[in-house]
């Protein structure tokens, strides 16, 4: 007997599968990377090169999970009222250790009572991808400023970095699948991010000055504060 699935059911199955893959694949990747790192010491230069290449590819696979599936969960999209400052502050704490490794300082100016509607895990994935890009573009001694405020019945979130910036032709390519200028990049982060922002009925645009820095600007429909 043939079984028919609705679009929603199919989407749900895909997201369950994605979550399972993210979870199950990450652990073996970490183990393999660890063993290669350990074996790297007493080998010929050529073998060392092979191993470094293998590690680079493993990191690329790990990157795909982070950009695409980090906050996937085995449930359908779950929309709720999101308290923006709580969500942002928790997330920035989570990303801070990554920023510390790169020598980047994250600052925030976040208004208290901002609310939007959407899936909390999708919101986390959006902010993670944007802040991660900001940190990666900035590297040593730079800073990333995350602002959130209300304006004309919208919630604006801006992520500004003092990093390498982009030329107009680079700006135009943002969000195209596999477009990456990084050695270990996936080029999937912004593609996913633009799609998720649509789920929120929001907008994402970038302003950038080559050599000076970039600002990612998110705009979401506003909810009135909780009574
Ligand atoms: P990835 O981070 O894996 O390269 P993304 O889709 O997240 O993939 O980003 C695509 C490309 O957009 C990056 O490789 C980079 O060239 C550019 N980019 C994104 N954000 C910034 C930023 N804040 N500053 C400079 N370049 C950026
Ligand atoms: Mg990225």
C-alpha cells in the first residue's frame, strides 16, 4: 500500500533527519580529528600534509553542521513569543568563548522589552551565523557590537563589526549557496540565514565598507510587550 505524506509531514521528517545527522555525525568527526592530530607528530612531511588536509576537510564538515544544523531539533517549527534581550544575551554568552579564541571583543546595547514571534531555535541559528561571520571577519583586536531596539513597530537588530569589510561585488553574492572566501568556510551560513529570516517575515540586509567593517541589519515585525 502506498502512503501519502503532506508537505508539513515531509518537512518534519527532513528536520528530524537533519537533527539526528547533526547529533550522530558530530561525535565521530571529533574522534577522528583527535586521532589524526595525535598521529601527526612522527611522520614524514608528505604524510603531515595529507593529515592537515584531512583535518581541514573534517573542519569543513563540522562547519556545515554548525551553520546549518546546530539548532535543528527533532520537532516541527514551533512559533512562540520571543523575548529578544533574554535570547540575545544567552546566545552572546554562548558565542563569547569562540570570540575570545579569535581575540575579538563582543559588546551589546540591547533594549529590555522587545518581542517578536517565531521559532526560538531558528532565531538562535540566525544570530549565531551572523555573529560568527562578524567575529571571523574581524579577528585580532577588533570588536563586534550587537544592538537591538524598537522602531516604528519593528524590532531592529544590528551586528556591526570592525573587520575586513566587503566590496560591492562581494556584497551582491551574499546568500548564494557555497559562496565563501574562507579556507574552512561552507558558504551555507547566510543562505540558511536569509531563508530563516523569511520564516519570521523579517528582512536582512548588509552595509559594508571594504577594509573598515560590515553591519548586518535585521528587521522583524514587532509584538507589543507582555502585560
Ligand atoms: P562562510 O562563513 O562559511 O564563508 P557564509 O554564508 O556565512 O559562509 O558567508 C559567506 C561569505 O560572506 C563569507 O565567506 C565572507 O566572504 C562574506 N561575509 C559574511 N559576513 C561577513 C562580514 N561580517 N564581514 C565580511 N565578510 C563577510
Ligand atoms: Mg558563516
